[in-house]
C-alpha cells in the first residue's frame, strides 16, 4: 500500500481509502456481517482512510464501522484517519447550525464508538447563493445548497469541537458545486480537505472538459473556472477522490437493473469503450478506472464505493500489478478523442 501526504493535516493516507456508502447498503445488496468483514479486511491490508456519513443507511454505515473500531487499541487508532460528515435537512437547520452540528457530531461519535473523529466534512454542494439540489433521482430527493458564508460559519462552529478534541480537521465537499465559491473556500484556509469528483469519464477537475452533459469540475471552459485540483495543491488542501466508478457505471457488467434512458446507463456504455485498453494490460474496466485515479499525484486518496470483500480484494490486487504510466496516457488520448466527438455533435 502506498501512502500520500494529506494536505496540511500532517497525516499520510493510503492511496485507496474505504468509502462508507456501500457499508451503509447504499450501493446494492449486502449484509452487515459482510460489511464488518469488509472493514476488517481493509484494516488488515493497510487501508487507513475511512470515509462515512450519518446519511449512509440512516446511520448504518457509522454503526458498522463502530463495531470494528471498538476493538482497536489506542495506538492503532492513531494510525487511522476516520472521516464523517454533517448533512442539513433544510434551511431551518442551517439557521440553527450550531445546535444541529453539536447533536450530529455527538451521534456520530456514539455510533462510531470513538472518542474523536479525525475529519468532519460539509456533506453538501456549495453555490453562489442558498438554494437546493437533487442528490438522488429515484425517488427524487433534494438537499440545501450552502453558500460561502454558510461554509465559513460551519468552520467557525467546528473550531469549538477542534478545541475540545472531538474533531481534528474540517473538510469541504467540492463535487458539482459552484467552482468560484469552491475556490474561495479552498483559499480561505478554513478547510484542510476537499472531496473531488474525478474519473475516466469526467476529468474536468484536472483541466479537461467533461464528456457529454456531466458537470464541469474546473476545466476552464465554463466561465474560465480554475482547475480545482491545482487550486487544492497550491493551498495544501488534501484531496479525496470520489465517484471513481461513477456510482458503479464504470464496470464490465452492471450489478443492478437500470433504466436505459438514464445518464447512468449512457455512462456505462461509454465506459465499455475502454475495454480494449484494459484488455491490453490484463485488467478489467473497473480496475482501469481505479488505477487511473490513484495514479493522479494531485489526489491524496481515492475512495471507491465497495459493498463486499470481493470488490475490495479486486482493488487491493490492483496495487500489486506492474503497470506503467503509459496506460494513463492511452486513457487520456481516448478521452480527448471523446471530447472532440461530443463537440462535433
């Protein structure tokens, strides 16, 4: 396992982290017993970054992590970077932020069975002004869109938890948000980390336009938005790469029934074009997707969404394969060709 600097935290995190959505049963069928075995497998193989949220399975993800973490001694706990989040349900909770944050942190500490959480992150997209955004299609569900002042107030309130030792660092969610606002927050020095959407089908966070109608993460094409990965590097903000497999669409075979009219299915069909490159290097599309992310030196850790040991073992086996950086160049060339095709339509 390779470990990378995590911004200005002073911590080194494993290049592959464990995302908590699958442990909360959010990415398909699994069991709590399998999730607990999955967490143990991650710990036994050197994964030291765990990312969860109270909304994953309505607390189930944190509870499953807590079952394993309660058996970890204090010395081993110090080697682990545990991240959770806070999600506001409506503007009323935003207007009473301190009380809601306090209650949420205490609930997370109890479920996780730990004395402190290394990182608490804003679990919302950010915008120029307050509003709402759709975070789930079926059925449609919406969450508040936070503005710059909301995020700064969040950081100021979280400072109290840093002082009493219950939280060590504060993080930001950057995917699909307003990039000017994200840039201001990165430069504010209030946040130690940021979560970035980055995968083989959307490389805009690293300066190339997105394929199709996907959100621009900072290619410079839309409103001259700056490259968000470069901004994070300059400000020494640790980067957590998420959606490495685009919610499970960048795979050889889908593990669920999906509507063929959805963007998810369109992404899957586009990802199948990468099979030729993957086969050349003796890997599958899922492995190619993860390799592309962990080879980006601007990303501290990538957290693929896994829900069972088989999926995690595939990721762990990948890091032992001797594949050079030429595969990244081939993926980039394929991507640039896809951009050209899209612009010609």
